[in-house]
């Protein structure tokens, strides 16, 4: 199993959500991770929102990786959300975002946090991967794209 595959079950992949803002995105992520991973939705929202206040997690090229550390998280957990329409994310290139990977890790998981972020940034830096994720028809296709080494 890959590093990303360890934290991203199929049930944490959502495709073509109608979301209009970062706030709504973080609310949806909180709901998803509450239902699928048992994390309190308000803690997920607060964690992501607090990190975003420090600076955008938008990478550019239509991609964002909102992330954070929280005491309620026992082991790293990820979620991938593809938006139906891109939303403003204050990305460095000024482009709106439609591909979002949410990452939450335990408060003391610095090494793992950075390793996963690095792996994700490497994946999303590839134009072919971004295009394939945007065109993927199923959650299984997305999972394969994100987890293949």
C-alpha cells in the first residue's frame, strides 16, 4: 500500500461537488470525515480554517491541499474532493481550485505530515495527473491515480 493509499479509503473520495466557497468546502470536508472517520465535524472545520488563516493552501494549477494537525486525529487521514466548478482559493497563480486533497494528522506527527504533503505536491505538480483527475469517471479511477507510485 502506498503512503497516500494508507490514509485515503475510497469512501473519502467525492467527485463533482457543488460548492461555492472555501467555507462550504471545509464544512463538507468536516461532514465527510465525521461520517467516514468519526472525527468531529466542527474540529475538522476549525482545524482547516485556522490553517488557512495562516496562508493559502492553494498550490496553483487548480489544486489545493488544505491540511492541519489536531488532537482529535489519532492517525493521518485524507480526503479528495473534486469540485463541479472551481472556487477562489487565493492560490499563488490566481487560478481557482477544483482539485482538493484534505489532510489531517495528529498534533505530533510532523514527519508524516511533511512526507505526505511532499508526495501529494509531487503528484499534483504533474499536468498529466491533474488532467486525469479532472477527467476521472469513478472514485476508483481517482484512487488509482492518487495511490500509484
